[in-house]
C-alpha cells in the first residue's frame, strides 16, 4: 500500500449516516490538513480560466483538447460530464491540470447518437474565430461577429450538472485499469459505456434521440431531486461512503472540504441514480458504521499500481477481489480517491435490475414480432387484393374486345 494512501485512509473519520429510501450515506472527514490548492471544473469553465474543445475539426471520440489560460491548478474528476461540441463526454480519470497547460485529455462518449456541432453551419473557417466573412448587404459587422461568437460557443464544452452514475463509473474504472496494464493509456471500453447507458435508459423508461446519458438524468429529474434534497453537508466534510439497498456502493474523497462542497450534489446524485435504478428495498440498517469502517480496512489490503497522469501527480490504481479504485497523488498528498466494490461483491440487488432489463427487452422483442406479423398480413391481403383487381381488369379488356368484334361483323 502506498504510504500517502495508507496515511490518508488511516486518518479518515466516518460520521453518523444520513439516508433516504434505499440510499445511505456516511459523511467522511479527515484529520489531515490540505496542502495543494485547486479549483474545480465547473468554476474554471464558467470563469473562462480553461477551454475544452475537440482535438481538431474532425474530432476524436476518446480525446479532447484542454487549454488552461490561468495561473491556477484545476481539478477534473473521473466521471465528470462535459456537454456540447460534437457529442457529450465523461472524463476517464481524475486530472490535476497545472497552470498554463495545453494537453489532450482521455474521455468516453455519453451520447452515442450525435456527432455534429449544434445548430446550422456558420460562414467561418474552422478554428479561426477571430476572423469572419461579411457578405455586403446581408449582415452588419455586429451580426457577423455575433455569429462567430455563437459558433465559438458551439465548439467549446460546458460543464454538465451531472456525473456518470456510480455503477457506470465503476465499470469504466475497471476497463481503464486494464487498458493501463496493457500500456494503452487511459482508454475505456466505449461499447460497454454505451451499453451501460442503454441499460439504464431501458430500466428507467426514458427515451433519448441521441442516447444521451444527460437525457436520462433530465427524465428522472424530480425523483433524483427527492434523493439529493434529503442529504446535507456536515462541517468539514471531504467525502462520502455510500450503501444502496444495504450493500456497499462506493467511496469518494477529496483533499479539501471547500472543494468537495462544490461537487457534493453531483456525487450524491450519481449514487441516487443507481439507487433509483435498482429499486427500493429500504434495508439500509443492514449496513452499519462498523461495516463502513471495515471496508476502509479492506481498501488498505488492495494491490496498488502507479501510472503517469496526463496532468501533474501520479495516478494510483487499487485492485483486489473486493475492491477497484483510483487515487491521484501530488507531492505525497492524496488529492482524490474513488473506490467501488467488485461486481461479485455488490450484493443481491444485481440480479433484479438485470432481470428487469431482460424482461423489458423480451417485451420489446415480442412487440416487434407482433408488429412485423401484422405488417406481413396486411401486405399479403394487399397482394391478394391487387391480384384480384388485376384479373378483373383483364377480363373487362377481353370482354370489350369481343364486343368490338361483334360490332364489326354486324
């Protein structure tokens, strides 16, 4: 076990739990003083301290380009969603971006059905927003400049209000770890990410024209707010340890409480999403504070591997039969730590959700077969009707010819 991670885990304190329906959350506090300062993604984008775009006009699904124009460090969390440009994405790993940095960042797509910039195409040259062409008599310079600015906004990503749902993030984390082991960098299994999103769409009965994860969140907005409004930050809180239906769901930790407060609702919502998808058993009492403390000790036993980060610091990966996790360490300080139970240890609530999706797929398959059957019957009836009409038409032609011949003879 890495000394910084061991030191961080041993200095965590678990406060009294809060719960709503089938979601139970233990606030996490730390006895350690934070050293590294940083701002969070949403603030950095809102203040125009950073800019995130496609890597080129043609784009690349697993990579985006980031520029930090400021003198601040910026923290972007694994699973945070970026919306806009050609399609929505989520981060594949936590990154601490240094001042004045320019870099490509690893992402996964969360909007399978779109690969285009929003709105109509503009009269500008790609990646040249400081110049614009003006057709005399058609637009004023102010109108043309406004179009250029709008086009520029379409090419830039915005911070989403959401993070990837916890179960999807944990699966992506496992795939990224396997990619790192193979020397392929922070790559996810994109097909698995899309399948996870499609599964929750079906489970929650939410449709999306572009198969966007954000649309599922929007479709269940009120239900998710019922969850998130039921949880409150405690003074000095730096993380959460979460259980769903009485089973461990994951842990999230940040080194600074003031920064954690800015992503608290996002993180709670990502677990609320899973709680809503799995269905309520309301057996939260099965997971006690002692169980939470025991799981921190389980994390201490996990095997650790370190990899270079795209930003500053080292990317540590935790893995054992019980846990999968990731931590970002800069100058011997744990900046961020996320961990989840391995699928075999996620408890009895795995099968009901899978069977619910399978049942819905079976209903859709039967409905499709019934529709095809009706279509075939209608085609057959139309064909027979058309054949009958054709024969009658031929008979009328023959009868008319006979009448003409009889007339000629007479």
